[in-house]
C-alpha cells in the first residue's frame, strides 16, 4: 500500500473528508441580514419633525402665559378678586388690596367728609353680593375701567372700577385701584343715637368726631365698600324703624341716607302712663292754679271752699323725635273743678262745677343709661 494515501481502505474504496459542522436550531439555519445604513433622506425628515415640535413648544409658552396672565394677573382678575372677597365676607383682606384705603386728604379732595369713620369696614357689617362676573373692560390711557355685574337680593346690578398698573413681580404685572372702591354713607338718623347696619350696632357718639357732644341731628359719615348692600334700622326699647336698604354701587361717592325712627308702642304706653300719673298728682293740689301743671281756674272773686280737681278726660299721647330726645305732641285733655265762689259784690256763694279743656305738651330726654326723663308742660306752664 502506498504510504501517501490517506484513510483506510475498505473494500477498495476511499472515504471523503468530513464537512465542518453547521449550527442548527430546530433543524433550521439562522440567517442574519446584513446591517443597513440610515439614509440621508430619512434623517432629514426626523430632524424636520423635531424642529416643528420644538417650534410648537416655543410658540405655546407665550400663549400659555397669556392665559395665565389673563386669569390671574389682569385688571379683570384683580377686580374679580376684590369683589369675590366681599362676596365671601372677607372684609379685612378686601381692605388690604392696593388702592382701597384712603386718607382724610383724599376724601376732602374728592368733596367727601374727611372725618368719615371706618366702623362699617368689617365682616360683621357686610351685605350679601353673589354671582360676580366681569362684563366689560375698557382702556383709557393708563386707566382700565372694569365693569362687574353681580346679584343683590335676586336682582342684577353693575359697578365700574378704575384700575391702574402699579408695578410687577417678575414677569407678572401688579395692579391697584386708581380710584378707591370705597364710598361714604351720610347717615342721618332722627329719633335715636343708636342704630344698626346689617345687624351691626353703632352709637353716633362712637363714630362722630365730636364724641359725646355729637349733634343728634347731624349726619354721620361712614365709609362703606362698593359694591355693598347695607340695611339701616333702629331697634331699641324706645324707637324703631323698618330697615332702609342702601346699595353702594358707585365708588368714591356720597350716599345720603335719611332714617326717621318712630316711637315704639311700648314707649308711647310708658309716656301715656307717666302723663296720666303726673296730671293725677296735679289734682291733689287744692288751689286754683296747681303749681307746674298745665291747667288752672281763673276767677276775680274769692273762693269759699278749697278747690277739688279731677281729670275728666286724659290726653291721648303722641310723641315725635326732637333732637337727641322726643317731644309730646300737643294734645287736648279736660280737667274738672268743684269750688264755691263768694261774690265780692253781694257776698253770696255760688257753687262752680266746670270742665276745663287744656293742652298737654312735654319733652322727653333719653338718659345715658337708656331711661327717659319726661317733663309734662302746657302752653301756660312753659
């Protein structure tokens, strides 16, 4: 056998060399595709899309800020916040908004009472407003006029406010009222030194610059919010009046409010009793002219017996306000006298039994402790 031959001879045939093994997976060969390169056209499309998205985001920022500014940092938002605080009864916060408070000099310059008191600028004296909404905004130079509509006892009312730019905090503008939204209610209450506004009780002497020497007939200037509904009434044991509704809807204006209190039935009844008691006491004086009494009997002759007085008809008392107190309106009553008269001419005695009409008037002074001093007079006793 030739030594150069490779393999083993079997039956005279030579076996071929074995082929290298190929990896198998379930009997199927894995074919890996050749890697592809990203084409320049596809890359340009992707970059373009990214650019468009970026531009949209950049453009959306100013639009979003415009919405935020309109909702939170615009003149309308500023006014809505102020009126909303009033609607929620948050007087102290509303008063702290820039441009709301005013000085005496500013009031005087506007022709308003510089001594106007702020007693009503509190939550306890606020009246209800609701359904607040801005209906218009108008630019006039540096001033923006914002008109707000709101509900008051079921009816819609409007108030226009003047707002101006006051500065900024970062990119956000800040605002203030160019004209204060406060107004002055000149309240003239006759018949009582005490009154209530929306249930909050005030004494004239507490808010008048004259203090205890306050003129009972002089109007009391009081600062009030606009918008605001204020119900003024008197409810004391002596005087009362139905509520007078006052709407403050014009900023920095004066609102005259006359209120006429009427004597309560209980007070009139007390005065009636005191007057009857006084007149009855007058009848105990056995003289022709009872001292300090509104009736008497005039005769030029002598009396032969002590006069006997009685009240044949008591007066029906009516009272009316007068200054810090009240007065008893002139009313008629009738006294009766029984007396014997001796004639100066012939000395004869004749009995006199006569009804004598007279007029009753008087004054009523309300004392600091709430009681009343009643002085009954007449045309001939004053």
